[in-house]
C-alpha cells in the first residue's frame, strides 16, 4: 500500500475551505462538513469507549461500528459511492436485538450513568443524536442516502442498550428517572 498521507498539512484550508474526495472545495462550515465532523467526533468517542471496554464481544462490535462510521464519513465525502447499505443496518439491528434480549425490559426511563464505560457509551449516544440532526439538516438541503440516516438512528439505540449491558456486566444498578424527585416549595 502506498503512503496516501505523506504530508499531513497542506495549507490549502487556511482560507476556510476544504477539499472533498472529488477535488471540489467546500467551506469548512458547510452542512456537509458539519455532518462529517460530527461523524468523526462520534467515532473518536467510540474509541474512548473501546479503550475502557472490558467486554470482548461488545468491544469487537464497537470496532466494527468504527469502521462503519469511517465508511459513513467517506460516503458523505463521496456521495456517489454507497458504503453504508441495508446489510450494515441489519447487522446493527441484529446485534442490538441480541444485546437487548439479555436485559430486563425497561419499566421507566433511566438516567445516563453507572460504570465509567457506560457513561462514555451514553456520551457517544448523545453525540450520535447530534450527528443524526446534522445529517437530517444536510438531507434537507441536499438529499443523502436514506441508509445513512437509518444507520445513525439505529446506532443511537445500539449505544443506549450497550450502556445498559455494560452496567449489567459490572453489576451496577440502573438509576430510574423519578418525575417527582424535585420537591415543590410549599
């Protein structure tokens, strides 16, 4: 394999534009670049979760998801290529169902928290939701593949369930939301 990134800085972005995979230039604050940046941030947060992870299979699934996210970002940079497809969404759904089947059904909303690894997983989930909002904004401006939207939507659910699985593996109880927790002054 050749060296594709032999020089990290190019100085071509100093004026506030960046190069796309097809050679075109866009502003760094364009909706497309926001979406690409959100995907990158989500992938980086997953790196933190993986680093802290003690669960082997879950860790391997997260590494697979990192590759999917890199492909998703690539597809945003090269819209003519489809790297995220129905098979990737089905894989995500299947692993989600497998994890969820091992958990008690939720009777109430839970608060993000628990083990440090689960907390990072919840943080990744919220970044995923922000990423989804960026993708929807981009889609409203310039339609993108519906599979990208579906994948990110499913991934936030996957991360929520993964946080629950982590807490279960570490014998940490979930904290249920209590709507009446705030005492009213009388």
